[in-house]
C-alpha cells in the first residue's frame, strides 16, 4: 500500500521528533533504531525509507533540538533581564530533569565530540547563544565573557545531572547560577 507524500512527511517528522528526545535523554549510542521505530508503531525496515543512516537521523534530530532551543531562547532574550532569564532557565530544576526537552549541548553534542563526529549544527547552536549573550552584555567584553558563560552553563548542567548526591547536584546549579549572575552588568541587574 502506498501512502500519500503528506503522510510520509508527517512520519518523517515524527521520527525526527522522537529521536531528538531520545538522543538527548538516553544518548545517541544507547538509542537503537529498532526500539525507536517500535515506539512510533513503525517497522525497523521502514526507517530506511526516510533516512540513509542513523548518522543522518542524528544530524536531523540535532537540528530539531536546535530549532526548539532557538524558539525558547528568543523568548528569554526578549525579556527585560535577558541574561538572568537565560541563566535561570538553563540552570533550572526543569532543565536538570528534562534532558529530552532541553539544550542538546550537554547531551548530544558532548557524545558527538566523544565519537569524533563534530557537527556544524552544534556550531550554530553555540554561535546563536554566544551572540545573544554578547548582545545582552553589551559592554565590549562580550566575546570572551559569553564563551565563559556558556561553558559554565553547559558544564554545570552536565555535572549536576551526573552526580548521585541530590544535594551536591543542587549546590552545583546554585553556585554556577549565582556566579554567572554576579557577572551580569549592573544596568541589567537593576532592570534598566
């Protein structure tokens, strides 16, 4: 039975969405194609009607995660105190416990790096966040400072997710959040 092109496109997007969540939550290597397709009530063989390889799906899933993040960050950086909003969101309890819905940098991108498979999408995600932070800093120190801020955010989230001790996890998030907020220009702290 042949399906309409519209149905195939919808199925294609369902696969990407599910893979994006699973890759961020469970990891790329730990996510098998057969369980992924079964979760969507699709056959394993049907995967290849949509993608040439798992690597192609990984890149598409990373792009989907990046698009979600872009939309979320656009909202955060349009607020009166964008850096505070971004830091609070990034180092939130929700982000800590919802890797399947959050930024792909702490999960997918770190695994791609370990596998020796860097992605231009990772460059795009990082570049967009750096630009938003630099703009919010607005004081000429943006380039280096934005890189330190993003590195701290991603690193703190990775560590907080990986420790067993919940008090230590909360402390990592709290210390990183307060340290980063101390670097925010005074005009943003005052809401000017």
